[in-house]
C-alpha cells in the first residue's frame, strides 16, 4: 500500500478540536494520517474549503498533506447543510485525484484506496469508488441509529431516516467498515445488517509523547489554579449529547462534603443546539449555586490538553453516546481516573473499579458517588491512576496504522464489493 485518499468533508484535521464540529474526528484523521505517512503510506486528506484564505494544499509532514476542495460557498456551513454540497465535493476530489503533474513526482504513485470519515464523506467515497474502481474503507465515528436510540430528540425531524439510509448504503458498498471497538462493531452489524466479515476493529490511539503522567501541583500552577481542593474536568464540545449538565449537577451534589470542589469545562458550543446549550449551562450553574466553582475554558490546542488532565483529580465523561471516547483515553494516559457513562467505546476504555468507573444511568448523584469515593481514598486514586496509564499504553497511533496497512494491502489484492 503506497498511496491513500482520506476524505473528511465536514471537518478539517487542521481545525481546532472543541470548536464548531471539530472534535475527536479531527484528531483521528490528523494523527492516523501522520502515523500512516510514517509507515510509508502517502496520505492525501481532502476536506471542504470553508474560507477563501485557505491554501489549496498544505504540507503537514513528509507523506501527509491536506487539500482544500471547493464545495459550496467558501464559508462555514452548518453540518445539516453539507449534504447539498457532497456531489460538488466528490467532483472536486475526483478532479484532484486524477490530475496529472500537480504534485511533481508523487503523482507517479497512483491512489490505491479511499478512506472515508463520517457519512457525508462516505457518500462521496461511494461515488469515487465506482468512478475509479478503488476499494472503499469507511469509518463512521458516530451512527445515526445509535444516536436515535440514545438521544432521539437530537435527530432532526427533517433529516430523520435520510442519514441512516445513507449510512446503510455506504456500509453495503464499503469493502471494509472500521469500528473502534467491539461495541461499535456490534452496533454496525445489528443496526445496519452489515456483513460481520467486512467489519474490522482498529482502535484509535493516543500520542504518549504529549499525554503522559505528570505532577498535579505543577500542572495547576501552569494553569493558574489553586493547588488545594478537588478538581473535576470535562473536556468536549458543549452540546446535549456530551452531557455537561450531568457533570455540573454532580459538582453540586458534592457540596455537602466537598464545598471547595471545582469543575473545569474545556470546550465550546457545537452543532445546531450548541449556543442554546451554553446558555442552558450558564443558567444551570446559577440555579445550582455553583457559578463560582465552574470554570469555563475555551477550546485548547490538542497538545496542551495534557496539562488540564494532569491538573484534575477526576475526568468526567457523561456522554449519552460515544463510538470510542478519545477524551477518556487521553485522561487515562495522563493518569487521571475517569468516571464515564456506560455506553459505546467507553466500555472498552474504562475498566470498572480498576481504571475508573462506569455509570449506567445519567444520574448526577451516581457520578458524584464515584467521584466522592476517589477523593476520599488516596490509595484508591493512586491505584486507579496507575491502572489507567498501564491500560492506555495499549493504544498507539502507530499500532492503528500497522493494522490499517494490512487491511489496505488485503483490499488491493481482492475483488471490490458490489453494492447491494
């Protein structure tokens, strides 16, 4: 496997995670493409040009570059409107992939496969696969039918079924569908009728050069925080699906035994309900009387998040649904115990009682109970921290890249899957 086209229509690997629609998928595309490039696979990432100021092509590192493809107006678009520019995006990607001489001698290396990220990119990948006769690998990151089960109110009425049907068509056309864990693999098979033999599990990784244990007091000094007092951490986009309200209410539940506990929230509004959710959270902290103990921090460069994880006593991840949960993995790599919802990929990342705790229901008091236990028992906290670091060491981007190189190689030797 020598050259790969990576499609990421709606969010760029160059975008700041935690802003707009930028999140774990940005990190996934960027870190995995970099790891593949270091493994000898040339990665050309295609994303939508959301501004006139963007260079047509950006070289990230040897073997890894990002192409900005004109599709729709050169301005940010709501995710819900991007379906209207998918065909234009696919045409632009096709033109770039088939252009001769555009990138010097690298163009002597033909594309051998397509890797689409998210359903919008999958629609484009479906068309490109049949135009160029290349195998298609799809990673969905989130699935509409999973979201509909966990948060039906978040599925837009006008788009209900459209996305799920598109995902089903992409799955039928994909030569391989990637899942981050066994839970997601089962969801793809059960909810979409996917052929289990075409689902491969490739877990995302974490950059251990940035995310590793460190001194909590020093981390707090670096962030300008008081050295004393419990600190809870929430990292993620502020939208209903991520469950920030549960974390805020859990902090309020700690009042009776930890009146000095604080919650740091790192992230910004996201999605059509993002601004409304921020306003709701601001009202909630006032109503619960914890406004002076909730610290809102704007999205941070990814490599700086490790300082926030190290500063915290506990990382709270109360998402209603998570295909994987990079935040939980990054916290674990830094030795911070995680209290998370018992959903999706979080079940594979958090070993209940050994690296953190899983909570079945979105009950703030249940979260507060586990946080309270961690804070009350320093030896337990130390044991959870050590277990977290040990478990996180299993997850590396280099390992994910090695698995993918094998998958891509198998695909290029086989016959393309016919759409059903």
